[in-house]
C-alpha cells in the first residue's frame, strides 16, 4: 500500500541523512527537502486510504503516490551506493573519483534533476488530494460505504438464526454453564475470525432457557468499529428496561453511574457484540462494575475478532476461541441449507416414499413399495384425501424411471456438495452462502457450473446483504496502516504453504515494511522484535493461523492462512498492485507489465519475460525443477535417422544449449533487475546447469539473498558477492552434499543480520567475520573455516549454530562471547568427538543462553556450574554419554524441558535425586538402548507434567515414585514391549486383543481420586 511505500522511503532517506550523510554529497539539500514533503504526504495518506473506497479519483492518486515513493527511494539510494560511497573510500576512492570525474559529474546532475522532478510531482499530488477533500484525518471520519456496511451488519437479538451448528466441544452448554454457574469469571469473551458465527452463538446464549431464567435483566448491544460510548450505555439501560424519560439529559458521568449501580445491584447479562479494540473496552468499562473488580452478580459477554481484547480486560476473563467447523459439522450445516425439508404435504409424501426407497435399497419389487405407500396412507395426521394420494401413487408409478434418475442426481449433488464444502474451509458464513446458492439450483448441470468456480460464487453472492469477502474484508479494513503491508506480503506464498515466521520477519525487514528506525527503542529493540510484535498482532486479529510455537517462549514459529483469508489477501494485493503472482495461467502476461514491484513465481518460467526494470522483489516457490526449463529436445532424425551416427555431437550440443539457457536465466536477473532488494529462492531443491556467475555483484541494492537448495555446477562462489554491502540476510545453504568455497568477502557486508553459511565448506575457505557487529543469527559456524575470536565482536548475536569442527587452539586466549542477547546455542558434529575442554570453555562463555541443543559426541557433560543458570530447554542426541547426566542437569534451577534423543546416553542406570529438577515440566527418554534401571527419589521433579518413554527396550519398569508426582498429567509410551505396558496399566485389563503384539505405542492420562496419593491410570 502507498503508506508503507512512503514510510519505507522516509526511513531509507532519513538513515542516509543522519548516519551516512557523506553518501549524499552534492544532493543533501534536495534530499532533505524531499523527505519533508514525503512525511507530510504520509500523514495525508491515512485519510486518503479511508476515502479511496468511495472515490475512484483518490484511489488513482494513491496509486501514483505509491509508485512515486518507490522511485524516490530508488533514485536516492542508487546515488548513495554508486557515487556517494566513493567519498568514504579514502585514498582509493579519491583515485577512482579522479578517473571518473566527468561521469560522476553527469550522474550528480542527473540525480538532482530526478529529485527535482519527483519533488514537483509530490507538490502536484498533495494539491490534488486537498482539492478532493483530503486534508488530514479527524476522529470520527469514515467513508459512507463503511457506515452503510456497518448498518447491514447490525444484529437483532429477536431474530434467531436456526442454522447454527453446535461444535463437538459442546460450545453452547459450556458457555451457558460459565454464565449461569461460574463464579470465577465475570467477563466471558467469544473471539475468532469473521464469519465463524460469534454473533449467532451470542444470540443462542441470549435466548437460552437457563440464561433467561437465571438473569433478571438482559441486554444485547451492537458495538462495531465506529460507535458512540454514550449511545451504547443508553442502549444497554434501555434493553434492561430502566431508561427514564429524563435520562437523555444526564451527563455522560451520570449515565455511566446509573448503569454502574444497576449492574451492581441487579443480576444482569450484558452482551456487547462486535467489539473491535481494547480502546473500545476502555471507553465502555467505566459503567461496568465487573471491570473494576467490584463484586456484582451481573456478567458481561463480549464477541470480537481480536484476542487482545481479552488479555486487555481488567477483570478475570473466560476466553473461548470459536473454532472453524470440522468436516462433519460443515456438511451438517450445508445440508440444512442446500437440501431443506419441504413444508407441503404432497412433497412430504413423496419425500417419505423416496426416503423409504433409499433406506430399503434391497427392495426391488413394486408391490413392496405399494405396501409402504398403503402404510403411509394410514397415517392420517400427515395425509390429505385418499384421492390425492392415489393420484400421487399413479404419478409415482408412471414416473418410476424419473424417480431413479432424481435419486441418482441427488447422490451426485451430494458428492459435488462435499467437494465444494471443503473449499469453504470450515467457515460457517461461506457454507451458508454456498448452500443458499445451491438451494436455488435444481439441475445437476447448474451444480456442476457452481462447482467449477466456487470461490467466484462465494464472492458475488450475499446472505442478509453481506458477502463472504465483504465480512472478511472488515478485518482488513480495521488493520492499522503498518499491519496492512505485513498482511499483504503474505500473498507471496502459495496456497496451504507453511510459512516460517523467522524467514517472513527477515523479508519484512529487508523490504522496509517494518522500519528499522524503531531500533534502539527501549520497548521493542531491533527491527526483528518490532516485526515479531506485528506477527503476533496479526495472529491475535485472526488474520493468520498459528501452526507451531516455540516450546520455551511460545513465540510463533510457523503460520498458515485460511483459504478464504488468503483469497482476500490476494484480492487486496491485486488492487494495490502489491505483487504479481506467476502461475501457469498468467506467466507470459508478465512481459506486458512494466510497473510491478514484486514478483512471486509459483511456477517456473523464463526470467527473460520479466520486463520490469524497477522490480524490488523476486521470489521462487516452484515445485518443479529448474532443469525442466532447460530441456533440449533432440530431433528424432538425430537419434534414429541418417544423423544418428553423430549422437555424440548432438549430446554435446544439447548440453551446451542447456548451459546457455541456465546461464541466461540468471544473467537476466543480475543484469536487468539491478534494483532488486529481495532475491529469495524457496522452491524445490534442484540442479542448476551453470555456475553462480559474478554478475550477481551488480545487485548492490540487495537486502535479502537466499540460494538455499540450489546446486550449481561449480562449487566456487564468486568474489563479487562482496559488492552486496546492503545485505541483511544471506543464505548460502546450497548443495548439502558438496564442499562449497566461499570467498573471504563477507566481512564487507557490515549490515548483515542473519548469516547462513554452507553446511560444508571446502578446506580453502577461511572467513573473517569480525566486522559483523549487527549479526543476530549465525548458522554453520566452525573453527576450520572461521576464526573463533570473531565471535567476541558479535555483540548482538542471538542464535548460534556450530556445525562441524570446533577446537580451541589457544586456551590462554580466552573466548569471550560478549553478546548478552544470545539465547540459543546449537552444536552439531557428525564426525569426531568434541574436545571436553573446548566444550566447557564455550559453554562457560554463554551465560545468557536458555536453549541448548547438542547433536555431537561429547562422552561427558561439563559440571553444572559451567552451564548457564538460564537454561530452560536442553536437547541431547548422539552424545554417547558414559556417565549418568542427571546429577549434573538436575541442579539447573530453571530447566523446564529435557529431551534425551537417540544415543544420547550409553549407560545402564539413571538416578534423579530428591529436590532435583525443581522446575522440570517435560521429560523425554528416547532410544536409550542400554538403559535398564531408572531411579527417582521421592521429591524429585515436583513440577513434572509430561513424560515420554521409548523405545528403551531394556528398561524393565517405571519408578513407583513417579505416581507420587501429583502434577504428572500425561505419559506417552512409544514402541515398548507388551510386558512394560502391563506394568503401567495394572493387570493389563485395558489391553484385550493386543496380547500378540510385541511392541506398540500408547498415551496414558491420569485420573485423580479423592486421595491425592492414590492415582488410577486409564488407557486412552
């Protein structure tokens, strides 16, 4: 969107003006003036964004502003990198300037002219915006279309939707019990993405018999995004039946006081539907005693699309996330709409006959059906006159073939329906819209047409004046400006793609979507922290679905998008010209587009078709191999015909042509797309029939470069990589089975924040990294290819992965990792054993780490005082420990998660002593082939909640003392002998029918009795 483009330009220009003004030699004044105007335009855009939905002229101006901001950033940064940087290069730069004086003078003149031209355009655009009424956003401003949509969405509690499908978790009864019986929580919150049925569920609760009999008064009030606090309070008092004639004259304070006392003295239920923000809750809560912690028998129920409303509320809150429907629930809802029962008696008779035919499919004789019809006649409550029934029987007899055809059509409709319902992604609103469409389609052909393009029909059709996309778009419209660009960036990724949060954050920062100007702010820290906060906010607003979280910090690790939310994202991205998605349907149309700034390839095609010199981002998510682009078809005459004897020549020729095509694929990128900031390959691992050419050094604007999974013919990387001085993320994890040579030029990339070295570097690689003071992530570091002392210069380092050799040659030169932010250390070595002294020296210098993962032969753990007291998570694998590690690890005061993986311990006996592992919550013992005995003293692991065992084939039984750990909730046993299970489940009564199985896996959960010391174990 335009706001983000202008913000990125302002940030880049500001950084150059403050930190590296020398780079702007000769154009400082023009750049400073341009930045001032861009800031003014940025403020106008907040209002323009609201009004562009109602005025096509404003929408077009906003698009012009976006492109102009990109141009301004490109012109100024290009000058700074190509010309201004020579001013900072000392004597060598002076010599270069003297040799290129005329050329640099012309470039300076050209840059000034471009800046002046952009400045004039900005003045023109600002004037035109003001002519159209864009002068600055004021509180309460909103587009007329938004207000109209808000009115359409207003719920009326007396209108009850009968199509609600209760979730399998019994959501209605669960919430009714909390409202009626619960005493702990005075505020109940139902939250989830738009279209899930939160308002419908709230109405069900409002009219539930237990609720109506429990509460003396009830109120149901629609809040929405734009509301007046006073009006909401009046509506509540009115619904409660206590609004007096003179209440309209009361001040806001007096009105809030009246409602406050009413809720405090009476037993009331107040439902606030569609609350959008914590600010809205802050404005309303002065009238609610429960929000002030004052005792009251009244309760508040909120519905919202945002989780943060809940965490923000002052009172104790019962939070219920309304889930999407599962396949069975989705089909149940669809059947109610698409196959409605008929009210007419004629159709009832016909329907019952038809149902009987279906239920008794084995009956073929007509006389059987006649007998059933006769039985139906005797049911006088459902039948009209006999002559009508006789007429229907006659008609059924005549149209027997037609009924069979109808039955077949219904079966096919249900098959089609199940496929179409899947595309609704469990969203009730989408299912209602789809069912409503198909309820009006009687023929199978019409159903076929809908099934061919379900999403198009969902977008066009409406329920109660609202379409699926319109409802979901409200969540997008409510996003603040800085989150909209973050959300739109998700359109880059293919459908159902599991997006790594770490990689997404790096891309946001590289693109300037998350501003690095916030770095140094005490609240957020570096730009990645700001981006992480934005990602969390998108999750709380139900714009993304969190798939995995970090077990220690609960931070988001992987996300996914609901299919319909992704459709919304693609639609908005297309409106904003945010990104061009390349697939089979539109690949060649890209050659006709000139003004696209981002391209995401979901299908591979020749890069020569990209004719966008201003392209800033190019991403690959291909599922096919690059080699498929280079295939050369040899003519049949050259294989079997008269030229077959020259097959060696044809093989050489085809190989050369493949080489030229492969090289051309990359040459076009490196030569013609010089403004690229992001070059991201996340596609299928594939061979590349050429080497990585030196022309990559032309991409001096690059912030993000990932070549992960590419296998070039030459393992030697070009030294021109050193020209990429703006790089923030560099991923060189190429062919994992080949030794890669990395030239010693990375030290020149002083802006690097995330460095991923090859898994294996060749013997000639030796990298200097002491200039990388901004580095946050370092992966595949080792002492053969890097210098150990360089780690001490990385004062911001957060994650360190050491792979391969790790030796400290001189222990007199103390290793100091000065970063106080290092929280994760991973050590992986598939070869020789790590020297115990080197390991101890390393761990003792990492006093801040909270996660430690070791996949290496170490034989013995260092003493506990060498380990960080902050350690929360430890994972051990292939360590081949000879001594019992428990006496060491149990002394770590904050350890919560401990995992023993394959071959981590080669001993026969483990012992956990009393008071050991004071905070351990989860313990896993996996593939410990020699472990025979495990002793646990009473009082050990007092906080243990989950235990996983297996396969540990020699372990005879679990310690009896485990059952005295009252916090233990779950025991998972994997691939253990049957006898072991018999000892866990007393007598083996729950294992009927499994006696002949030698090993299997089961999960046990505990069921507590009245005596906390005696616990029965039941097999799930």
